[in-house]
C-alpha cells in the first residue's frame, strides 16, 4: 500500500478558447518566467489541464495526497487550504477558520498515472491573477508578463503524409463519442497527398506498415515484408462504428456496444489464414490494437465476455515515419476501401 506523502504542488487550469490546436503548443508564463513541464498541458472540455507537479515547483504550494480517498489538500502556508477530490467538480475552500465550496466546470482527473487539475478556479482561490495571450498562446499567471520575451515557436510538420490529426493531442481528453466522430470525419476527408484516396485509406496503409515494423503479424515473413499478402490477396479496410453490437447475437437493445470507432485491416487467402487487426487512435502518434476472433464458439454471453476482455486489453504501437513511395505501394493493392 502506498503511504500518504507531502510534496510541493502547482495548480493550474484555465479556460482556453477552442481554437487552440496541437500544432500550437500551450505555454505557461508564471511570475516572470516561462515554465517547463515534462508532460504537456492538454485541453479537456474547453479547459487546460496541467499536471500537479508542474505547479508545485513554481507556485510553492504544499500538497498532501490522500491515496485512500483520492483527494488532495493544498495549502499556501498562510492559513489558506483547498481540498479537491479526483472526479469531483468542487473545491472546499478554507481560510481563517471560514469555509465555502467552489463549483468547478471540470474535475481533477488521473491521466497516464498523473494527476491533472483545473487552474483558474484554484489559482484565483489563492489570489493569483490569470490571463491569456491569444496571439502567442501563453497562459499568464501573476505579474511581470512581457510579450516581447516570448519567441514565436516554429511550426512543426508532424506528418508529411497529410495525417496530422494522428498527433492532435487536444483530442486526448475528449469523450469517446467526440473521439469517434473526429476519427470518422478526418478519415472521410480526401487525402492532401495521394490524389483519389481518402485519409482513412492512407492511414490504414500506414498502420499496416507500422504493425509489421513492430513484428506483430502471425507470419514472420510478413513482418519482414508487409507487401507479401496484399500483393497476392489485396489489402482490406473495414470499419466498426461506435455503437455497434459487440456480440451480434443478443437483442440489440440489451447487447453492449463498442465505445470507439475501430479501423480494421486484413489480408490473406482465406479466413483461416487471415492476417488482421482492429485499432483506434490515441492522438499522440500511436494506436491501440487488438485482434478479434474470426470464429466464435459458445453462446452470445460467452462471446460477449470474450470480446470485452480482448477490447479491455489492447496493445500500443507507434506509427512509423513511412515515405510516400511505401504508402503508394500498398494503396495500389487495396481490395476493400475505407467507406
């Protein structure tokens, strides 16, 4: 069991306009300096979430983490104390023996084993001034901000294949429904690089190559040469949409549904020897994949249990930096297209 511990903590959360994108990183200016974070802030329900440790190193607040109750006590050393609980949309504010409750639009949350917290309510509860420089996309905390000291960041070309949405970190905090709608919308768009193809077809080919590079195919030779099966049997691309039935045998209203849109890839001479996998995006240049059975045995409840277990334990793969010629080679083998 983990013990309670005390650490310095920083608390930030700011309402940032929805036009902030992954291609323009949010920076934080706090009391005279730009601060750095090993984990980038991200947008969640139109709020900027920042890891607890970042603020601790810069605002000097003291934090007591209660593992058992998943709660945080933040003190300023002058009698001001805030209490927050993970997934609870309120702050208990105590100062000088008096207390009140502050309602939050977004609750503190755990993401990638890190505690992220909303800023404006917390910073202002401790008397900190919070502003937003929309031109340079900087969160400003405290006085002494000098816009002339903020250098323009170079815009990074994330993906020469025209699939920059694979790296849209702003989507990480969205709901499953929002993620699925976004995936579908991006995949249906015409490719900017490959005339006559959709993004979904280009993305599927890139995922197929990335899968081979990670050595995940059943056939060792296909991991070495991912064009073998597609050249002989074609490459198929299919979609399982959010809301589709997991078992397909029970009453639809009672059956459990897939929560994300899944892009499926397959190639092989017959169902028995088919290479296949289904995946969804993480929006950080990686995807989570799993292999659903080609044939099921047993009852619908047994099938549902099996599928749920598979979906709950995906593996992660990083998209490789493939060049245009590699993708073109696979696009020419498409037997079933994205639609």
